[in-house]
């Protein structure tokens, strides 16, 4: 766990101070940042991703183990990254690699009030899977991008936990259920996880689709750009997972978004079906939770 402002005897955190601190301390593993650079380069090819993954033997092994799991029903065992990329495609292997890499941030199981890191990890993976499920049903071509956006939508919470830990602990121990998480955060910090996450994602070179989803996954109605469908998928997936008890901070401090549901042509019955179908999706992809 990184040293916090409080434990370091520093002034109370502001968004600018937190951003400077994060800029000086690499929160994500370097291999994850390189994977994102490859993902964000339209000229990247399979060989570029393969080269990045091969620089981390342990990560490569975890990706191959997942590819050979029952979730992907491979007929012949896949033994190398080139085969994996040929079988699953560049974006799906990228998603597996990012999942495996980001999971290292959740090894320390600390409980703070209703919040614990393994449950946040389960929320992130679940939202990624649900967002992809919604995108597939809406026949979006970039459905794998919906998974990545869902996986990383709450990166701001991870950053708060790591870099303003004392203030984050105060927030989750005294959550006001009548307010959203963002409102609870702003009352203590003056900013929230969507703003912090988006600014850091920009400095780390995340794809625009992911950055926009991080910023607007609680407020898709405030965004009308090219990535609106992905943002809506993530917002609705976040709602579905929270309703199923798979929440980010261990409490339901979320307001349903009628515009997101309407934008995806989803009604109450559709949400109920999604919640049921997500159970099968989670079971089928259980290997992702332990990558």
C-alpha cells in the first residue's frame, strides 16, 4: 500500500496534489501500461501485443491458462501466445492480459467497513462481462472494448484506496446511503473517482473509449460523443451488478439511469433477464476472477 497524505504528514489532498503523487508512483504494473499503449495504437498488430506479453513470463502463463479453460472451449490445447491471438483475436487476448495484470493490485485483502478489495475486483470483472454481454445483444461491433471499459471503469476507486487511503477509509466507513458514491466522495475529497480516474487514464494513455467510460459511467446522459453506446453499456452493467449485490464498495449507493436504459432500448424485464443471464456468464468465466 502506498504512503497516504495523512500518514506522510502532508497537507490535505487536492485533485492536483493527488495527480502529482500518482504521476510519481506507478500504480499499474508497467506491462499493463505497455499493453494499453498497444491497444491505443491503431497501427498495432498481433506481434506487438505478443512481444509485450513475452516480456512477462508469469503474465503470459496466466493468459494461456485462461485461454485453455472451459470458458473458451478450445479443441486442441493452445501452447503459445501466437496461437492464442490467432484463436481469440487481438482484443480478447488484450482483455485477458489486462485482467491478469490489474488483478495484482488486489492481492492485499483489507476490509474497510463494507468495502474490501477482492469484492471490488469481483465487481470490476463482473461489470466488464456484463457490459460485453449488453454490447453483444445490442450488436455493437466493438463489444470487446465494452469489456475493457467495464473492467477499468472504477480505476478511480483503486487510486483513492492507494493514494488517499485515510480519506477513502473515512468515506466508506461513513457512507450516506441517501447520496451516490460520487457525492460521498466529493463531500470529503472535493472530487470523485470518475474525475480522478479519467485524468489518470489520460496520462497513462488509455484508449479514449475507456477514458470516457471511466468519466461518465454514472452520468451517460451528460455525454453525447462517439462512444455513447459503450458508456451506456458500462453504466447499465454497473447497475445490474450492483442490484445483484456485486457492488464496488459493498453498499448500494447508485442511482439508476433512465437515459442509459432508454438509449439501449432496455426495459425492466430486459434488466431482469440480463441479471439472470449474467449468472451463467460469471460461471463460464470464473477463471477471470483468479487470474
